[in-house]
C-alpha cells in the first residue's frame, strides 16, 4: 500500500491478507515522502489491522530519504522493516546497526528486497547474516532485477527460474521467510494464478500483491487442497497409532511415509489451522 494513501491503507484492514506492506519507496513520489511517514505512523497508531503482520518499506539507506525513514519509523509499532536495494551482507549489517542506533525494539524484524544482480550473487552470505542481525525475510523484487539485468519478465518466468530457486534455498538454509515478487498484470487472472502455482510449488511462503483483487486467488492457490489435508491427516494418524510406535517408515494409503513426511504433514495441518484462525479473527 502506498504510504501516502490513507484510504488504501484503511482498505487493508478489510482484506483477508496475512501481511500489509506500507510503502515509502517506489509507490510514493519524492515530494510526498515526508508526509507519508506521518500517514503511516498515524495509521499504525490507530490500529485495527487485527492479526495482520505490519511491514514498512523504507527507501534505501543510500538514498536521500532512507536514513530519515528509518529514524522516523523507530517508534511506529510495526512488525518489520523492509529494506530495498540490498547488495551484500555488509548492507544488512549496516541496516541492523542503524536500527539499533535509532532505538528499534528487538521485536522488530528486518526483511530485505532481493532485487539487484549483486544481491543474487551474494544470496548465501546475505541469508547467513541472519545469525547476527534481525534479518528474518526475503522479498523478491523482479521488476528492479529485470530493469538492472535486462532479463525479460515473460509469462512463465523461465529466465528467472534459477533466481527463484536459489532465493528459496538460501532462505531455507538460514530459516528465513521468502516471498515471491509481485505480478504486474493486475487484470490477467491466469497469469497471476500461474505465478502463484509456480511460487507455491517452488517453495515460497507466499506472494507479494499490488491490488486487492489478487488476494483471493493467491490465498486459494497457496492454501492446502482437500486432498493434501486428507493425506496429511492420514499420515499423522498412522504415526500416532500405537501399532506403529517406534517405526520410522510405514505404509499409508499405499505409499511409504517416513518421519520426514510426518514433519511435512504436521506443517500442512498447522497451515490449515492458521488459515482457519485468520478467518475467525
């Protein structure tokens, strides 16, 4: 949501989304950035966002607005800061120090945009910096990456597949949340669905969205299907059966299930519970 648009931010209170990113960067004109900081702080103070995870995207620290953004948001009460144009692990360390110096609570996480060629080359070290910083998430920014690399964003995103996969692997290696980039084609429901399926099957935790109409199909595609839930429940029940006590591999509905499948099944059911809890809130 553009941080300068209070009406759009208010709309977020009604959307069935998991997180709201209030933007101070690309979605806000230079002359509106100072006022946008005040709008975001006022909206966060008003509250009413329920269980939604609240994120503020600042401008890059290297820009003329980034440092002021970071200082202004220190007491705003969001869950995470999202920083763009991160190239290296040193950039993450610099952001972490700036957050400490500005007085951020230890409870405020740092998410970073993965959107530059240099960031792709440094994915492993950037992710590893989570050990010494509040880094907790990656958000892919394929628009900027396409601009800087010359790689075309064609339907199917085949040329970006290595980037998508390596981003997921780097995030998983260090326990980070990883979100797919936006789908620019707001009116192209088929393209959004294809990107959501690609991201889901590729291991992403979710997808960033730019229009309310994209929320419902994204939620539907990322949610476990009835068949997946039934299979997960069958695996959990089978391992809970006293007859299978102490066994590391069992047969469930004609398939072999090992402890790793039990872990995945529990994760699936936990996601279902989380979705149900959100719907009830």
